[in-house]
């Protein structure tokens, strides 16, 4: 008699890597089937992110909502995974005793063992940085039919130690997966119907995977992936300017499957603040780098990240950021007001006046929104590739992503997973409209 699978509910916070990690955790917990609601679940996992402000408090607040479920079902197991788990460790169990399991992002390959420990009535905790790479110990991915796009983690951790960032403390030192394992997982995804893969890493362009005893860079890996039949598109995120080498720049010009979109955060346009952030480059070096990338791929869309109100930022520093934005002309961008992360060097420094920081953020976002709209409007009249992913809101409408990662809606009966040429006919606030060529 087949045993009925237990029900697993995972709530994922934060970055695309956490989305990938949640998928792999679900696959590692064999004997469970994933459900969309915590009600009735046999295990609840919160896969947490430590980047946003008050991240830990939001996790404790979410855990509080599950108290009635735990009271109604004492066999329910509740776990906290991810970067908050790494940072807080035993404190989570102390503050919220109903938590049965805490596992850091480098240890989730040990999840089945920790689950058994929790089921036996114990408290399970693992926030070590194991010597082995977790991916080497995960089961091979199952073969269900998938959507046309997928994330694939190839690199983890960061050695840059930016003054504002917790990643080196929660994800550890940079580590790269061997080329053969990445290729094998990518081939499996393509067999399941995936046509576009986004390579993930905290500092993905620092990738240095081993192949036949030699270290291969990200450009080499991309070219190997491009040889896979059925894989039509390759993207990668997130990158650091200091690791954007000549070979990777060249790949944007000579690898047809590498899409013309690059997320390359700079964080500030002020050299004084960049130095205080420990970014390791100047504003001028970043601008020259963008020029080289655009020379290799003139139609590339550049995306970035900015932090305003970093400790000791002056109005002159902020104006330098606005000047950099004007020089680069971003097609997309993410901007945030600085918030302190305990344990990072910047956490000890005096904060900028909150009202000044708010004002700067609004001014920056207004400029970035204007540039984003201009980039979208410039697509009207152009022919682009669109990978259709799902049905749209209107009858007979499909929605997909363009080469430049814009959302595009088209009246068509083509199925999800179809890659087609589309003539862009209209530009909306956050998407484009078009017709099949």
C-alpha cells in the first residue's frame, strides 16, 4: 500500500537564489508534496532573506501567525531556513519555541536528516558552513513538466565584504559548482521543457568552476551551455563590476543565446561613498566599463542597484549619484534607502537624516522611472524575440518576456514555451504590447 505523502508548505522571501533554494529543499524532502497554503500542512518552512530592513522581526511576526495551526496540530513541524536562520541560529528557537528546525542556506542538503530529528521529537539546528558544497549532496532533480524558464544556481557566497552587506556572513565565501554538474542540471531542465535559464550567484561573474582540473570562468560556462539543443536563452545575475572580465564582455557580443540584459549594481556615484562602501572601484571606472559592454553589444539594457542615505552621504555625494545615472541611462533599476545590518562595518556609523534620505530616494526614483519609461518607449516599432510564459488577463492573450526582459503581451493562441518574433506596438507603465511578425 502506497504511503500518502505528507504536505509541505514553503514561504520564500527575497532573491531568485532563495526561489531556487526553495525548489531544491522541496526536492530534497522526499515523501512530501508541496502545497500552496499552510493550513493542513505537515511541515511549514520559511526560507528567509536578511537583506531588507527588519528582516528578522518580519520572520518572527510570520511565525506568530502559525501558532493556532501548531496548537491545532501538535505533529506540525515548523522550520526556518535561509539567511535569517544563519544569522539568528539558536535565538530563533529561544524566541519562538514552537520552531522545530533551523537550517542555514549552506546546509539544506542535510534537511532530510534534520526533518527526521525533528519528527523524533528533537530540536534540529544546522547553521555551519560545511566544507563540502551542498549541491554535491542533493538528489538529482525529478522530471516533472516545467515552465519555459528556470533559475540555476552556479555560484554562492561573496568575498567582497561591502560595508553594508550581510551576504559574506550568511552565505560564506565564494564557491562555484563544477562545470559538469551545471551542464547536467541544465540538460535536465531542458528535457523538462525549459527554454531559458538564468544563472544565479551572489557574485555570479566571479564564477570559477572546475573542469578537467582547470578553472573556467562564467563566459566559458555560458558558451558550453549555449551548445545544449533546446536551450534558447541564457541570462545571469547578480554581478560585481570588478569581476566583469574581457571574456565575459566579449560573450555579450558573440554569444547569440546570451540575452542583451545585464544587472550590474554600482550602489553610488560618489567616489567617497564608494570607498566607504568598500566597493573597490570608482564611478569613472564603472562608467568606462558600461561603455565597453555597450561597444560589444550596442542594444544591451543595463540594470542596477542604488543605496541612498548611506552613512555620511552628503548632498554633493548624492548629486554625483544622479550624474552617474544620467551618464549611464538605465533601462531598469532598483533603489533603496540605507538600513543598518547588524554585524556589518557600516552599522557602526552615524546615519543620514531620515528626511534627507527620503527626499533623495524620491528624486532618484523619479529619474530612474523616467529612464525606464524612455527605454520602454524606444522599443516601439522594434522587432524582438518573446518567450511566452503564461496566459494574459484578456481572452486570447499571452504574456512573455522580451530579449531585454520586458513583459510583453500579445493576442495569440501560441502555447507557453513558444519563442516568437514580435513587433512592439505600444508601451505601457510596466509592460509592452505587440503583434506577431
